[in-house]
C-alpha cells in the first residue's frame, strides 16, 4: 500500500488484494490440502488465523494490517475445501452427505452467531477507542475452539492421513451395509 495514497485508494487496493488472495487461494491451497489431508491443513490454517487475526488486532501500521488482512482471506479460501477433505478423510462414504450437511449448518450458524456477537461488541464498546481491535483479538482467541476439535477429531490418523477406526467391527459392519445398499 502506498503511504501517499488517500484512505479510499488504500482501502480499494486492500480489497482488490484481498479478493485476489481468495481467488488464488482456492487454486494454490487445494493441492496442499490433497497432499497433507484436510485435518492437518485445517490445523495449520487455524494456527495461522490465530497469528494473523491477533496481528490485525495489535497492528501499529497500515502495512502490517493490510498484509495480515490479505493472509486471513487467503486462509479463509481454504476453509471449505479443508472441511470437505476432513469429512472424506474421517468418515465412511455412506455418511459423507449427512456429515457435510451438518457441517454446513454448523458453519452458517457459527457465522451468524459471530456477526451478531462481534456486532454487539462493537456497539457496546463504540465509545472505546479502537474497539475493532478487541473484536480481532477475540476472534483470534476463538481459533482455539476449532483447533481443539481438530485435535480430538483427528488424533487417530494413520500414515496415509486417514482416521483409524476405533471399533473395527463397527467400521466393517457399516461398510458392509453401505456395500449392500449401493448394489441394490
């Protein structure tokens, strides 16, 4: 960003770079998700989001703010592909549709709740200078929730990045049921 540019020009440049990061992220991060698996990729993503969101909340310069903002959008572009890969990695094919539907519902509910909570925080602290910084720090800290879930969810990965079934009989039975239903 040019320091001599007007605030409107700086914001326009930031929005352009942010949109470009989202578009490029879908192309560049997809192969990484395929290679390392959805669960591992999402762990890296949420750790990165923690760092970038906290950096935005404490940024002392427009340049650092802009760089972290673009990197957050780059990371967000890989959220849904990472989630889909995680479901495919962790569950049998016959439950993918149900799990992805539940995940989509949870994601939309989480987004709606986040906008409500962060909007309320901004409204409550509007007299506080730089209240927006507080919102970014809180959202950084909230990355602990998906990291905790991913660590629990993906703790039984094998060498090929697939979740090892805890109950072999249950897994075999569900696979047999799936094979029977798919051949009818």
